């Protein structure tokens, strides 16, 4: 049954590749990471994205990238316009979604998102990160260089699996789902009397919870940054500042390369992100300016910076240049939000400090929660 379904989808892709007429715009079913990335490609190509259709996100935000987010039963949807399913993960079944959109909501033209990717003659979009084939080929030497500097065989296996996915759309098979993503720090780091954690993209405090499982609370100073007010409220509900070192602070701020006001898409859940096309705004701060305006004794502590900021990781690192050069913090960086982030982030860190040892781990399906760990060689236990 599954192979039959896949064959039908492939046949449909081949037919639509040549016949699609997108002058009337498109709807995207799925406003997650994949839908947003494809929307960016379409907008740059001059194709109107009429709306995202998403049963979860429509209840959390009105727009993403300046595009309305609607429920599938919205009266403002023209059911005759081409609609593309842009949900890609191992648990999602395209044929089931297509059938539901047609039978339950009356959509007339529902197609796989892959068909839309194949419409662009100048962009060979290999499934997930929408990267031109030539660009992938050009970067393979860089990926080989990165592979050589990864510190253990498991890291290299994860990189190989990542490349397999973005080239051939095959998902990870050697996941670490269920593991505490910061256990590797407890295993690799020299013992320290005091930890200073900058939790950037703190969400509802899940990272803080993970640290509390592994490290003594009284020796843990936490500075959390969460710009989404809904998530920030959950953070305050889940953790009390009194549980930590007295200098700890929870900030309703984003982190960026400089102190400024930025457009933002609020979801009050996962996936809220900086969005230059949004009329909603938040305040952002660079870690360097935050560091300089506060009384930190970093030389007496093991400093850890965690960045999971929905594609703004490189900008945030640029705003932490002084800390990285002078204090050699341990870095835990999400590298799955943007194409080739893993290359650009490694290159940037290496330009600032060549003393880092790198590890790579993945904790979620379809490349989600792919984390790059940069640990100063002097802080690795022998």
C-alpha cells in the first residue's frame, strides 16, 4: 500500500512539474519550518503566497513572513487555487492530508510540496533545505573539511546522515531521541564549582530543566532570553529565580548581533521567530552589550551559551564576538534552521577562536534538534 501511494505521488509530481500555472498564487498547507523556507523561495521568485493554512499556527498568530495564517475552513480561502502540502517529517502522511483537505474542507487542487519545488528551473530544491544542486556541489569540500575536525565518530556519523537527508531526503536513523542534550557537557567538561548559562531561546524553560537534572542549582547562574511573551510567561511559571544563584535573570528579549527593535512572529509556542515583515515588534540585545552592562565574573565560572533562536543563531553569535574571543565559552548551537548553517557557524567560530573542539548530535526526526557543541580544548576533561 505504501509503495503504491508513493508511486502515485511521484506520477503526480512529474505531470505537475510541466503544467503548473502559478500566476494566481498558491496556498501552503503547513506553516512550520519547511513551509516558511519554501514561502521565502516563492516570495523571492515573485510568486504570491496567498496564505499559510495551519490548524495549530492559525490559533497562535495572524501572519508569518507577512503572509496570513488561516484555518482550513476559513471563508477567505479560494478552494480553486493550487494548494501545496509543505509538511515534511517521518510521521506525516501526504495522502492522508490531501484527502482530508479535499473531502472535509472542499479544496479542489491539492499537491505535494515537492511539485512546487521542482517548478523552478534555476533551483534544484533537494527536499528540505531548498538548495540549488550546484550550491550543494560547491559546498561538499567544506563539508569534508568540517567532517575532519569533528571530534568523534558519532559526530561524523550524524554529519553523514545530515548530508544524506538534504541530498536524498532520507531521514536520520541513528537518533538520540530521549537523551538529555546537555549530558554530553557533563561527560566532557572539567568539573567546575560554578556554571554561568546564557539560555538564548529559552522557550518555556526546557533547557533550564535539563540543566537542573545534571547540575547543582545553587552553583548555576542562569540568564535566560525569550522574546515571545506567551513562552516567557510559561518560563516564569516553570522556574523561580530564587532557585538559582542570586545574580540570575530572566529576560523578555531576543538576542541579535546588536541592540535594536525587530519584527517578530509570535506563536506563544514553538517556532516563534524574528520576522522582518511582521508589524509585531520585540526588543533585541547582543550578548556582548548585555555582558558589558552587567557584573559578571566569567573567569571564575564555566560559561555556557545555548542558542536555539529559529534561524538567528549566526546573528546572535556575531553579537557575542567579544565573549567568544575573551572568555572562551562553551557553545551549544542549533544548526538545523537554515541551509548550511552548520558550515557558516563553524567557519565563524573558528575565525574567532581556533581552540574549540567540535561535537555534533541530533535529538529529533527529520534533522530537528541538530546541535553543534563547541568546547574549548582547555575545558575538556582528560
